[in-house]
C-alpha cells in the first residue's frame, strides 16, 4: 500500500525528479530525524541552500571552480577494448577518476564549501571511510583557508594510511574514532557529536546522499553534474541517449549524480550495484537494499543493515568506500517504485573486474567502481552491439593498490 | 487524564521540592544488576526514572552512556528485556514514573503500534526519543499521546523563542531542557544561563521543566535544581556503575549499594535546593 502512495506522490509533478517533498521525504524515505539541538541548524542550511540554488552567482562560481580547479568536464570515454573483450554492449566510462583528488567526491565538496562560506561558517567537519571524501574535504578547506577536522574510524585509519597522510599534508586534523566498531558509521556519529557541540561556527560537510534533509537532495544536486555532462556528451558522440547506466553504491552519491538527470528518460535502464561482500547469503556484505530493511539512522529513513531488534549491523566489503550499513534515501525510494534496479557484486567479482579493467583499458579503477564494472562483465555479453551502456568510473585505484596486492597474495 | 508523571510533579510541587530525575541504561551490565539498581532508585531519592533503551549508534550521547549501551548490548539487551525490566519494577512500585529514553530505530523496527501497546502494558509512563524533533511528530509522538503515554521533548540552547512553541506543542509530562549544546556528560552548565533559559521556557508552558546534561556532583545538582523544577543525572550514575565492574565486566560484590549511595548523595543535593517560586 505504501508503494502506491509513493508513486502517486511523485506522479503529481509527473516526474521522478521532483523529490524530496517539503519534509525532505522521498515517499516514506528521507526526513529529518535529528536531535533538537541540530534542528535549527539544518533548517538554516535548507534556507541557505535554497537561496544559493536560485543565485546565478553561486552557480557561476561553482562552474568556474569545477572547470579550473577540479578539471571538469570529465571525459565520456568509449572503452573499446573492454567492449571487444565482452563482445556485446558498447561500453562508455564516465571518467570521474580523472577529477582533482581522484574521485567524484570533489564535486560535492566544492559545492558545499561555497555554501559554508556564504553562511559565514569558519570551521569544517567531515566523516570519511576510505578517506576519499576526507581528502576531498581537506583539499577544498586548504583551497579556501578553513580549518578542517575529519572523523575517521580507528580501524579505517589503520587500513587507509596513505589517505590519512594525504589529509594531514593538506592541513586537516584527522581524529581516529574508537567508539562503536571504529568504522564509517561511528565516524559519522562522532561528526554529529562534534556538530551538536559546536553549533555556532561549524559546517558539517557530509560526503554522500544521506543524512537529514537537505543533505540528500543537496549532495545529489552537486553530483548531478556527472549525469548532466554525460547526457550532453552522449548526444554529441552518439546522437542519442544511452540504453543503460551502471554505477556502484555505498551511500550512493556517484550513482545518484549519474542517474538523476536520466530518471525521466523512459528508455534508459538504470542499475545500481551494491557491495555483495562475501555474498548476500553469508550476511557479510554492505548491500543495504538487497540485504537490509527500512529503518532510521543518521537523520534519515532508508534501507539499513540491522538485526531483529533494530540494532545497526556492521557492513562488510573489500572496498572501504562501500562499507556503510545504509544508503541514500532517494535510492531506497527509487528501488521501491521500481525505477532503478539494484543488484550486487561480490568482493571476488570486484577484484576480478579491477584486474580486467587495468589490463584491457589501461585504467586502474578504484575498488568501488570495480563493483560496477563487475556487473557490466555479467550483462554486457548478453546485450546487442548497438546497446549503449555508461558506467560511472567514480574513482581511481591508486589508493587500493596495496590492499589489492594483499588480496592477491602479493607482497610489495 | 492524570499520569504517574503528572501526579509525581504535582506532589513535589505541593512539597515545594524539585524533582531528582535519574538515568540508567537498561540491562547494563546485565539484567539482574540493572533491576537491582532500578528497584533501589526510589529509595535512594529518585523521583522520576529515565531508563535508556540501548542502541548501537547513540549519536547524542557522550562516552559514559555510549559505553553503557555497548555493555548492555553485549549482555544481550533487547527491547523485550527493557520492557521486562519495567514490568518487574512495576510489580513492586506503582508510583514512581518511568520514562524510556533512546533513539527511534529500535522502536520503528518493532513497529510503533506494537511498541506502544507493549510499553503501556509493561508500565511505562513516557518516552524521550532523541532523534524525533517536532517535524516528525506523526511518527511516534502523536500515536504515543493517543495511547496515553507522555511524550517528553528536549528543548535546547538552540531552540529560540520562535521555535519553542512548536517544540512545546505536543510535549507532556515535563519539558527536558538540555543545558548545553553538546552531548551527555560533557561540559558543565552555567547556573545563571540555565536559570534564564528555564524562565524563557516557563513563559511558554505551564509544564515542569527539568534540566540535564553535564550535572555530575551534588553541588551542581543543587545549583541546577534551584533554578528549575528538577535536575537530571545520567552519565555520573552510569559512570559509577562502570567503575564497579571487574575485569570481566561483572559487578563486584556490594556494587549496587555503593552506586545507590552515590545516587543518594546526588538526591540530597537536589532536595536541599529550594523549589522555584510556584507560579
């Protein structure tokens, strides 16, 4: 019954792109589940973002930074050898790994740092898992001379040492979080605790399309540059829209950025790939939609990994960037209404795709988009040669070289 | 409808005494010890009991209450056990109000109607759910009020006069004023600021106002209680429980009476304060 309500709520505007509603909801998902201390802050943020969104100067400044600092637009590249290798669909890569800092994360950070400056905030905090968002946040803080504190689970600090050092080089303070299980969700809890304590001067720069409204919509908007460019580039190259889109999903920001501009294009099939870990059936995975159920965490209602008593479970994935027990609320809604299809790829499949892409394309992908490529290797051979598919190559794999070597039993 | 909370605050007002509100986490460090403390709290001077529902991700809590939640979960805490504790307490005490405090997900996961029925049946009087601001009132607050439970809202230093009416609109039982911007058990509140904030809230509501977050000693408890209708202490009591655990996490012999002695000291601090002038 809830599903029907959702559909009618969105079809009012006859679009899949009109959400969220004024309460920050996508169907039943999203919302503002935060402590009272933070509520006035997120209302302020919503107001400031609404104003910025309607200010041409804000967009002009962001476009300038995207071009001259981040290196946009990122290329839409025909992966010729991968296409030949798989023998089916024509595969394009959206090259987000070529952005400054090596992933799509910079798109969101440049947008939010501009907003923080407009709001007169003088201190930036962020959470990070693998460290990509932490590095992107530390980067924009260095660029604008703002102090930056990054919360990172103690377990992740240990396994992502190069990124920790990178953040420190960029002038950020990295705080290892030992509470809970010492991973991304605990880092997010700790960032929220900082924010609730430093309400006057601090801006919380969330790294994905999750958290309380307006974060899911705002981060999506900043990441939509991925899909907007893809659309334009595809029309230039092929003279038509793609037949399918594939992207990996942890919190889901690169996927939402690619998907959102295409949601109302009926002919475009959209596929999100969750981290299947050791396999959904083993319980050791980070597939919130395929292996979780709706719940409330970190300010929003969404699919979560949880036990029978509503306690949050730890995710598992070979990729630290996908290792989060939740997913952006808009993805949860897109799943329930059936507009986007969610599938999973296991650690093993991602590792194989990581090596394949390196060998046949000369591109070492991050382990996160290797999950998307893994799914492509399953479906591309079954599709006709005139089927055009776009994969979001959300990050580069330099950061993963050491852990991949360890998984392959190679000592460096 | 007069609830146990309404009756308790009316009685205290009649005696010109501020309320001493105590917090412990259910099942910390295990069911039996938790029940022993719970049963001893009224005798040690607690007027209202907040019982924490353990959660893996207590975002508004400081290290002491985070650790208590983890101990409780490690010992197999569930919502059912939390409610069993309340039921066992109620068997011997039909007057002391019990308020469940925690986060929304375990309630949502159980199903709101099922939870409300079970809580009411166990003898719960009210709910404090940290991550449900008035913007989400239709989730739990409105159904809880309909079910005859009090819904106690947190007001904070960031809740300005414009927002205060919305925060107070569906609040019942009492108002919990969070004395600092921060997490539980962190900074110590300034009495003069708290007094001004309580006055401000009082201009908008006739409900009692209890103040918490950061009260650790009988002296602080007295100072805060003299500026409000009640003082809440949590982290200090939960910390005292932690101090009584041996290396294996089990309470040492005689732990409960020692924890309750600390509670009594705090209660004496609160009760030595003059109640606010009644209005």
